[in-house]
């Protein structure tokens, strides 16, 4: 790749190299399928966003994992998620039985 070539141009060159040996009708079909996939992903994203807005406007309860742009890791754990009421401490509190036990301090450190 030359120093003056942009990244988009390099990606275009790679795409042309991959499709260059195929017949024209296959190239057109592949490009059409890629465009169809992009448009379909936009449509699905737009439908989800609209469904979320309708639910909010109508006052329907929304599952935490289904909130648009609000999903968190613990929302997807299901029965494996920690209880919500449990206070999460930091440090050695998470170690349980493996936490260091307080012992006699003899001051000879």
C-alpha cells in the first residue's frame, strides 16, 4: 500500500481483488446481497426503536434488557444474576472464604 492511499481506498482494492475473478453477474449479486444486509439491519434497528418508543408512550412496562440502548451485562444473566437487593461491597468482600482472615499482629514486619 502506498503512503498516499487512504484506508477506504485500500478496502476498495481488497474488495475488488476478491470479486475481480468472478463473472460480472456474480459480482452484482454479491454487491446486492451486501446492500440488502445493510438495509435490513437498518430496518430492524428502526423497528426496535419505534417499538420501544411506542411502549414508553403507552406506559407499558419494559424489561430492563429490552430498553433501547440501556442493556447491561447483568440483565442478560437471567437466573444466574446476583440478587438485586444484595449490597455489593468492594475488595476482599467478594472473596468469601478465600478472603484473608484477621490474625494476630506481632509487629515484626
